[in-house]
């Protein structure tokens, strides 16, 4: 079925980007647990190999099945993934919202999750139907976050933020067609509509002036997740760019030999990494260098006319200049 979503003029002004640490955590748990509907994607295998032992140790101490039951195939309990208010929303903010879920909402979504799967362990069902389900699941998610994603969150967030910068720039300067291009093979823009190919037949929907929330994800790879129903605003969760490079150890990523000799290994690596705009912090995480060292190298590259900087919101982003592009292209 092909889904066609009408986009009005006012939808553009209300469209925004967000990063959801809890969405990433929930999907990471599904991938590690090998739940139905999760494919073994080669792009995630390096992380899976590193995280498997941590996950198994966590499963012996935390009640992960309580979370997994709330994510049957093709569905997930909304109260476990509150809408991030902004790019700056933290895991602590979101966990507080999970724990504050009204009991009637939690019980309603628990009932729907149980309806969508075979009978579950009676112990798990008692917990999920009890009065403390929101605080209990919040505690389990907090434990899972600390073990599985918190150690690698700076690198994860750097990839997600770079994707946001790229997509937001495309949307602002070139419109919806450019923003959606390359986002996913089944997604396209045609005559004022977002079109999502889902098979035979056709279905129509609209944003209704509510805009669209773009949420890049590492663990949704390579698929898409689309939500048009409350409590989320219309949201499109899509695979972030650069996920494959995320799992590589920085020391394994070497620039072209000629560029290395010309600029030095550290500056050459920075110049190559600036194929897309990035902040000093993002470059430090991606390349495994100190923030101070990155800043010093960027100053030299800027004085040489190879990079430029511009403010984007609260961040200062660096980009390659035309001279920087020419130098990296020649070195390659």
C-alpha cells in the first residue's frame, strides 16, 4: 500500500527535528534480544558484538522482559517513548516523563500490548497490570541505559546531531524534496505530498497543520517508523547518515597518505571528517581527539582557508571551504 501524506504550507513552519535517547534505547533492546521483526543488519554487527556481553549481564539483573513485552512486533507502548521537546532533551527528562505516566494511560497501553501477542509470563503480566508499572518500567529503562548506551552516547549523539544539521539545512534551503531525498528508498516527495511505498493499494493522510517531527535513529536501520497518531505529533523516525562509520574505532580511520603528509594526520582526519558540517565537540567524539586539540587544529585549517565556521543555533559548526574540498578531492 502507498501512503500519501498531504503537506500544507503551515506544516513547514511547524516542522522540527528531535533526538530521542529512549527511542534509541528501546530499539537497541529489541535488536539485542533478537525480537521478531528485527533483522540482522550488517551495519549494526560491530556494536552488537561489543554490547552482547553487557546485555546478557544486564538481563540477569534487570527485568528486561517487562520492557520487551511492551514492544510486540509492529507496535510499541507510547508511554515508554515520550515526545522529546527539543534537541536538548536529556535521558533524565524522558525517564521522568515515563515515571509520571498516568496509571490509566499505562494500563490502556499495557492491555493493547498484551492483546497483540501470545500469553506472557504471569509474573511479568502482574507487574505490567499493577499500580506501579510506570515507575517500575522507568527504573528498568534507567538501568538499561546506564549499561548499554550511556558509555557510547556521546558518539551516538554526534552522529544524530550531524544528521539533523544536514537534513535541516536541506529542508530550509531546498525544500521537502531535498530533505527527503536519500532518507529512505521507499520515501519520496510528489506534488505537495510525502509518499511512502508500502505495497499495493493507496491510502491518504494529512499532517493537518501540525508539522512533522523528524527523528534520526541509529537502531531503526535500515527501516522507517512513521507515527501519525497522538500523543506524538506526526513523526518520521529514519536511519541516520553515517551509522556504518560510527562503530569504527577512530584509530582505524586513516586519511589519504598524501593529505596526511601535507597536513599531519590529525588535521587531515579533521578535514576529511568535515564532508558534512560538525561542531568541535562532534569532531572530538568521532575522531577520538581532545576538544582542545581539535580546536587548535581547526584554527590552523581556518587560517589556511580550508575550513570556515558559522553559528547554527547554540552551536558553532565548521565546514570545508571550496579550497578544502579541492584539496581532499585531489588527495583522494
